[in-house]
């Protein structure tokens, strides 16, 4: 009589211990049951906004719920980041994460959150190069020629950027740090007015996103010297990399997705799986190529490692250049 009772008890105990796992699996399978908000720290029409809307559409199609894009630009993407940090960790508020977040972690001294601690990495989406470009009046036609030209004219060459603390700005600061050159930084409110003045000759050099400069390069209005990624870019295959001449130099514009810390692991894993499935689709890859980048298909842990490495890298540049947010 005792043996059946013992067996029954063990069976019930095993069933009870399995309940949390079953509950987690069920939660992942049913997620999402309502619309999901994706907060973007950039203005509508920006590259980051375009990518967020593209991924939001993939996820809406695959998961059967609307992924709503909410633009909250300001303070180097920190307005958006703080909004997500303070949101419930239930998978229904997500953050469009970018290289700007890795820079802001050090550039802004008094944030109300710690990005690496308070945002859980979900998935990478896209990674792309900047292009080092000059006004055609600049005599340099290669990176070594430009370095020699800059060293011969310290502080006299105007370096344009899309604003203080942007990836475009930091790419120039990193170049100066690694080459021993010194240029005069001229920040603009976005890359469009900076490109206008670069074409007009008011500034001489810029590290810009490929997507916004490529037509001007093809038209001969700007002269491209190199791309900033570790490998050549498909969009400009004839261009060398800056790293070919400045060993170790690498700058990427990257975009991914994050969530508030303590978001259930099974929901993070589900989102990662669906995003990576989208990145494998030929049509999606073509759309990303149109945006000047390649798929950044990573596990959530791998994406977290990238964020940590980028944050450490830009902290060194910020310290070297003595940069602070206004």
C-alpha cells in the first residue's frame, strides 16, 4: 500500500516542479497577446527609424500583433532609453538600440540609468560602414595622403559631423586619436546640412553613413577615400578600408533591439529567433542592403557582448578627446 502512495507522491512532485517550465513555454508561445511598442531615439525618416519600421513589420507579420514605432529623439537617444528602462519588463516595450547608445553611456556623465545594466540585449539587426569623404578641392586622394595633408595643416581642416557625440563625430575623433592629426570639429544638426556644406566647401571632411552620401560620391560631388568597417562595403566595393592604412581602426553604424532588464528570457529568445529568421529572408537582406548595411544576426548574448565592447571602445575615445555633453 505504501509503494503506490509513494509513486503517486513522486509523480505529483515531478509534475509540480515542471509547472514553471511549462508556464514559461506557454508564455513564450502565446506572446504577444497585444500590440508591442518599439521606442526609437531618432526622428522619423532617419536610418534608425526606417530599420525599426522594417523590423516592426516583419515581427507583426510573424507574430500576429502590431509592433508600433514610437519616436522619442533627444539627448543622444537617452530620452528613448530612459523611457524603456522605466517600462514594465513584460516584452511589450522594446528599444531600438544603436551605436549611439554605446557612445552616450560615457559621453553623458549624469544619466539616470546604466545602459548595460538596465537594458537586456535582444537581437542585432544591421551593421554598416561610414565612408570617409572629402570635398574634391582637398588634394588628398588616399588615406595616407590625407593624413600627411592634415599633419601639414593642423587645426586648419574642418571636420563636419551630424552633431556632438554622434557616431559620425566619434569616427573623426577616433581617426585623430589613431593618426595624431588635429582638425577643427564643426557639428551640425543632422547629416543633411553637414553634407550640403561639405559639397559647398565650407567644411573639408566628413565620416558619413553610406546611404546618405553614396549618390553624391557617384556624381563626383564628394571624393570617397575609404570605408570605416573592417572589411570593404558591398555598396562601394572599390574603396579600401581606413584600417588598411590605420591598423585597428574600425567604426560601424549598428542597430538592434533591446528590452528592459528582467524581461522574461523566453520572450527575449522568441524575439531573437523571429528577428534572425527575418534577417535570413532574401527580401529582407535586400532591404538592408538598400539601407547600406548587412544583417547582424547574433544571439542575445553575442549582441550583449558587442554592446559591451563598443561601450568600452568609445569610453576611451571620449576620455582621450576630453568630450562632454553640452
